[in-house]
């Protein structure tokens, strides 16, 4: 168990109590946008079969889930805060309406931004969206997923000083016939007060996503501890080492209420890059 010190939490993502006003505004925006009460409060669930990674002794990667079968029960998890830097119009800038946001490679900025590229250990992650009402047995073809996360130094494009002109590590995709979206990115850093994570919003369609309306679900993907330890031992992630050492999934303000359905399965290596997978149901 990692220790958890009572020190000042980094402004990037201070947890649920800090983000409640933002989350309240987001929910109001959804209602005003015409989202039905049921859709606005739709629960995000993950299939228990295969979402929780396991690691062999001495192995620095975690086994990937079998997304070809949804034999397990669908376990409901609470909708999570999007944090203060979503970039979806609910807290300032809206990147979703910019041309170029629909893309699979999110490592670089696009459009009229500064044109920078996020550095770090390569990470490719796949989210599979399935229908909860079917018991996780039916892929949600034609849905859309918007993802965003911090860079190697813990900064968020569009918001953090020094990268406000960038919009890297953000992107939208439409799910394919198997309900999947895959993004090419870099492994996010760990900043003070938050476990390493990736934010995502699920929309009913690509049109909904690019107009930033009618969000179906908002949640966060957690990254496994063993992989984080390995990545953070590499150049550029120095600040993440101490930050992670002060945290655990059980003490994190978002994941402590149940992270099993949000913990991605990760495999790979620093040299070849990592792949992460998570199945979610809406």
C-alpha cells in the first residue's frame, strides 16, 4: 500500500469535492441541451469479465481482457467527475467544435494551435463500448468517445501554463461495428493528488460529440500500478515517481469508491510501447 500524505493537492484535478460545481454545471448543460433525464443520469458500467488486469510475478505488464466474450455480469459504476479541464465547453474552451478533433492519433496539436507534440512512452488504448441493457452482449456501433489526459509533466493542454496554446492529448472517434475506438497517445504522468488516469466521455453519436451535447456517460480510466512504476522510471517522468509514491487506488478521490471496472488491462514494454484496453457499457 502506498502512503498518502496530507499535503496540498495539485490544482489540475483536486478530486470530487473540488469538481462538484463543474459537474453540476455539466449536468445542467445536458438537461438544457435536450438530453432526457434517463440519458443524463445513465450509469456507466463495465463488464466484470476481463476488465481487471492480473500480472505475473516479475512481469511489468498486465494481461489484456477478452473483449470477444461478455459472459460476465455487467457491474454498474458511478459516473465520475470530468475534472476542471475537460475542454468540452462546460468549463471554458470547447475543443470539440474545432475541425480536426476527430482523430485517432492524439499525440500532437491540430488546427491553429502551436503545433506541439506531447513526449513520452507510447501508449495505444482501446475502449469498447457495449449496451448495458443487453448484458454487455451488444456493441454500441456509431457511438462516439471523447478522450483527454495530462502530458508527461502532468499538464493539461488548453489550460496549464505553458501549454494553453496546445490541444494535444485530446480527440474524438466514432465506434466501429465492434463498439471500439483506439487512440494513439503517450503514457500520462502522475501529478500531485491524483492516480494516473485518462478521462473519457461517451456520446450517442459523432454528431452529438462534435456539437458537445447530450453526453451519455463521463468517467475515467485508471492505469495499473506495476506499469506506472516501470514507465515512471524512464527519462521525463521524474516528478511522477514521488507523486505516485504518495498515492494508492484506494486513497484516490475518484477511484477509491470502486475502481475494478475502470482499471485498464495493459501490456507491452517501455521499448515497444504499451497497449491498454477497457470495456465499458452504457
